[in-house]
C-alpha cells in the first residue's frame, strides 16, 4: 500500500537545511569563531590559534601578510560575521576579514599537524599560543 507524500515536506526540509548551513560558522548567528580548549584558543577544526607580537592590539590591522600569511594562515571571518564582546574583525591588506580576540588577530601555523599541536609557540620569539 502506497502512502501519499506531501510535496511541501521535502521542500521545507531543504529550506531548513540551507538556512542552517548559511548560519554555520557565523559568529553573528551565535556560534563562536574559536573555542577555549586545554587553556588555549582553537579553531572550529580543533587546531591551535596563535597571536603575533608584531600585531598592535586594537589597531584593526594584521602585520602578517604575503609570505608570512602563507606560513601563518589567518582565522578568516565570513561576510556575515559580526564582532561582539572580546571578538573583533580586522581587515587584512588583501581585503579579507580576520578574527581577532581581545584586539589581537588570530592565526594558524602550517606546521601543526593535528589538533593539540603547539609547534608554533615561541617561534622566532614573536608567535604565541592564543590564550
């Protein structure tokens, strides 16, 4: 025996899924751009985040551009993300937007291989695990 299916049900489920996907990763939608884990900030992928001593806290700028950003990829903000509380967004030299915590832009380190790695801490005496 066949049951009748409402054509609106699949469409409504698709619409709900698209709405949730659009909000995923957006701090403006209520999720955090990073989380505290083991006493340090980590990105949504669990990888350690770092600060750069040459970034002037609160300046709204990143001092790590070009080849530097190749080794220290910024924690990028999406177009719909909005700053709140300790979280702010700086505009990079390339026009991309980057998350900052307490005024300090945040970066990943390309040589960290797995969540929990902190191989960039103290690198060149100017990179620090974000806490």
